């Protein structure tokens, strides 16, 4: 049985002049995994992808594909294909000819090419458009051509660099679901680059959150969202309350405000500064349960946005948390809050992370 990771990065670095684009990256990506590299612009995602594809040479470390060291191999000697954000299609060729391009260059027999191209176009739902030119297609259709052209070669790993970034939001959401479905069907390892945390959470088996050339956390979408390992991850993965405070003998004392017990937690030092991280949707405003941490506050503002309402609540001068409530059909008193009311908020201890 083949148990080697599809991709192994072992202490891979890329430095330019005086700075690192990627710093000591170590990652294993399993066969068949949908793996995302997520992070803000400039954090090293494209550089990482280009090193796996062989388009950029690392300045340190080793890259293995299916257990084989490919660090010194050129792109065409690696069983890897790339889908770029720009699609990079040939405008003078038809859709079918674009998809057939790589197979022709490999000298595969015509009959087999026709069959494989046909199967792949069906899979990406473009079978009716085989004879069209790319420029006559919509953005979503062109993206599918690019995907079919890469997948038809049967790569071991498919690299996708922000492939949906140029599409409008509605189409992007649909393509996210389709792309994930296609990936499951073909069973090929996908390494997907995005700066959009919703996209990464929706699509991935695992996500590596990158910041300044390093991976800050790598785990399932639930891991990185529910249990962020650092302030950066907590704030990058959607909205989080990050409240500054100090750790003292089992308690966190908020700056200028209340204190409450957090128990003993790993890595906390007496008198050390910490950030409290609680997701807005994990804070309750009523119907508290035993064991919850309760704090007093004053409503500063109510922001209604259709399915949800956000309350900004002051816990102390300069310490504000946001609380998100679903607007379900159960009417709540909170709906009438306009600002200035004294309230209580509460959260379960397991939903409060203490980051240092
Ligand atoms: N050819 C290059 N020469 C110098 N610096 C580069 C080069 N390519 C990328 N960088 C730098 O490396 C860092 C990471 O870039 P990149 O991998 O493109 O980030 P991302 O794809 O996450 O936006 C950036 O600071 C970028 O300016
Ligand atoms: Mg990039």
C-alpha cells in the first residue's frame, strides 16, 4: 500500500535578497486531500505553490511528491498541474482543443484523446460547448475549461492559485460547491490557495493559515475556527472578540475592567499579558445556563442586518465586545435595545480562548 504523503514540504524556505517569502515550511498533505493555503496577500501562498510546481526554486529544504524527492526536478518532470487565476487559455483554440493540448504534446493516440477530453468536459458540465472559443464563454465557464485542461492529464496533485477570485460572489459560491464535488469524484489531491477564509472553511479537509511566510496553524476548518492557536489566526478567521487583559492566579483581569476565572491553562505565565478570544455568536444575552461565565455590560449600539443582529456591548471603558444573534421567529427583548441599557452577557468557558 502507498502510504507516502502526496506532498511533503520539509523545512522549505524561499528568500529574496534580505527577506523570506516562505520560512521553514513543514507540511504533509495526504493523498486525495483538499488542502488549502489561506492567508492575507503577500504571506507566501503563491511562492509555496510555485515551489511545489517547480516554477520557483527553494533556497532551502526538500520537496517530495508521493515519497520522491523532486526538489531539483523541472516542472514537466513533476506529475503536477496548475490552474491559475487568469485561466491562461489559448484563445485561438476551441474548448476541446484547449483541453486536449497537454495530451497531444505527450503523443497520446487520437482516439484516446477524444475520449478523455469528452469525459472530462462532461464532468465539468461543458460537453455542449466543446467547439466554442474561450472568449465566447462566461468567466465561470472559462474557469471550468482551465480545470478540465489540468485534470485531463491525471496529475497526482492539482495546484489552484485563487482560481475563483475573479468571479462574482454568487458564481463563486456555486463554483466552490462544484469544485469540491469534482475533487471528490476524481480523488486527486488539491492544493488550493485563497485569501478568503469562508472559501477555505467551506471547501477544505484541512487548512494551513499562513502569515508572513510561516504557517501559524494547520488543521481542520473546525480546528482553526473554533480553536485558533494565535491572535493572528483568531482575527483572520472571521470576526472574533480579542479583549486584552492580564493573567493572575487562575483569573484573567481585563484591562480597565472585570476579572473572572479561566482555570489553569497551558503556557500562561503569572502577570503575563493575554488576549481573550470569544466568537460573537458564542456569547449569550439571556437564558444563561449553570457554569457560564457572566459579565455585566452596557449596550452601546444595535446593528440589524436581516438574518442577524449585532450588539456592541461595553464591559469597561474602552473594552467592547460584539455579540451576534440569529433573528429567529422567537421574539427577543434584545430587539428593543437601542443603547444605554444595562445587560448581562455570558459564555461557556470552553468557548473562551486565552491567547498569549
Ligand atoms: N520574484 C520575487 N522577488 C522578490 N520578492 C518576491 C518575489 N515573489 C514574491 N516576492 C515576495 O514574497 C512575498 C510572498 O509573495 P507571494 O507568495 O506572492 O504571496 P501571496 O501569494 O500570499 O500573496 C511577498 O512579500 C512578495 O513581495
Ligand atoms: Mg498569490
